[in-house]
């Protein structure tokens, strides 16, 4: 019987090739890079659910908020609204999504 690793190996080769092409596209300026004048921390990965992204964001907020004005941008899993939605203390889970709703009560709201 073929092992799971051997079965998935061709996919890893394709993934590596696509990643290498993407990096070359940025290096050769075929694909535009965007820069910002403010520090940005991006927490994310290709996995879905259960990888610890939400606790990591909560930790970063608690760590950085005493010294910096922290802004969190999330697509908001399970939200019913579309487009950009600025959360406040009266926002519902359906408006902003379950993860932002989870850490909203502990945030300072800047308006």
C-alpha cells in the first residue's frame, strides 16, 4: 500500500513550483508590491480553523495596545454583512464575525 506521504509528494512539488514562480514575479517587478508607512503584522496561513490564529491575535493586542494604537482587520467568519464594517461596542456577531466579536469587549474603541 502506498504511504500518505508518497501520495501527497506530487502536490508538494507543484506547490513549490507555484511559490517559486510567485516569488520570481515579485522579484522581477512583474507583480506589484505594496508598502505602507505604518508597521503591519499579518497573522494567517493556508490552514483553516484550529491553528491558533485567534489566540495569537488576542495576545498581540494585549501586548501592543498599552504602547500603540492597535487596529485589527478581519474578514469576520460567519458574518452576515459585506464590505468594510467598523465595529463598535454595540456590534453584533452577525455584523462583524465570531472572532472579532470574541475580542471586541477587551479592545479600546478609537473613533
